[in-house]
C-alpha cells in the first residue's frame, strides 16, 4: 500500500485559450503529504485490470483515471495487456482541486513501468498527458513550474516548513471543465500571480513573500460565478483569521500555519468537522 499524494497550486495563471480548445497555463504545483491509499500488484502474465475501490465511492468505468491510465499504458505501444490489481481507498475529496484522480493515474503509470519497463521517462510523460493535464506532474511528484497544458515541467527547490491547512465545503464541488469554460468571459479582468517571485520565495522558505504573490485565475473566475463558494471563503477567513487560497479549480482552500497555531486550528477543525472537510498536512 502506497500513498497516492495530492498537490496544491502556489499560483495559477491562464495565459490564453488555444485553438485546440485547451488552455495555456503557467503555474506552480507542489506535492503534499496527504492522499489516497492505493495498492498496486503487477503480474507478468496476460490479463486485464482488476480494479476495486473501498466502499464503491466512485465509478470504475472508462471515465476513471485509473482505468484510463491502465488502458493508455498498453495501447500506447500496442502491447498486450497484463494482469494488474488495483485496490484504492479514496481519502481525497472529489472536485477538490487537489489532483486526487490525476495522482492515482500517475502513480499507476509509474508502478506499471517499474514492472514492465516499456517506456522512457519522456514517453511516460506523453502517456500521462493523454489522460489529463495534471497527470504528468505526478510522474516525478516534485514541486515544479508547470506550463503548456501541463506537460512542460521545470522542477523547483521547496524549503517551506510551515504546515498546510486544507478546508473544503463538504457539499460544494467544482467541475474543472466548467471552471475553464468561463475564462474568456473574464480574461480581461484577471490578476496574475507573480510566479518568478514565488519560485525564489519557495527556495528561501519565505512564506510571507509567497502569500503576497499568489493569484489563481480559476479562483477569481469561480468566486464571481459561485456565490456559495465566495461566501464560504469569507466564512473560513473570519473563523480561522487567515488568508485562504484556492487550489486548482477548487473547491478546496488552503492556508499556512506554524507550530504555535496548531492547537487553535485543531480546535476550530473539531467544531466545523460536520460542515467542512479539513486536513492539516505539509509539503513533501
């Protein structure tokens, strides 16, 4: 059993919408020490994917990123399928902006390639790109400046030691596809994240510099469209007395906490546990 960890975005800029319908991105992604539990067994004999999810929380059909990753891995080089067993315990909420499904796919691709060794690293990235924009990031699972549609990665040094608080409304999820569909409507009224400054601040472990320069194009768009989520952000900022930022397309928000704030935050988390998903974690 391994942890298929998720990520947060320390800044996300949409550069423009491409002619092929995808969006050109420039963002910083960083892996965090929270994720799903996944057990993967790869066999040498021919066979099919044996995929089970604890409590049947989500479908395991062709729309699932694990199923997609399995099929793409063998189809890319026209290889006969091998028997692979996957048991997944979902802990990352759906439609959370944390890349839970992308992480599952990325970890499966890496584990299968350890066993079968069909592809180089670059080829594995090409397969990951076919599954989803965030999947290439999880092939290396390191802090990175991510550009293009997720396939261009430059790895970064991250020396931030503060803990990370994740807070998500239990009954509000955001469709990534829907969030991106609003971009053209608001593209001329968007603040850009200063990613070069954030890169330097990550290396120096300078939280205040990071906080001053984070912007998320999708957050700005979504909060204009979704009053419930906008109100939710206002509520948690008042409750925790902290500035929160959306990860990816949401609906999870995050902030940083130091050791002196842990007791206060844990106390608040207990009070809101029935309304909000909360988790204290850290960078990997």
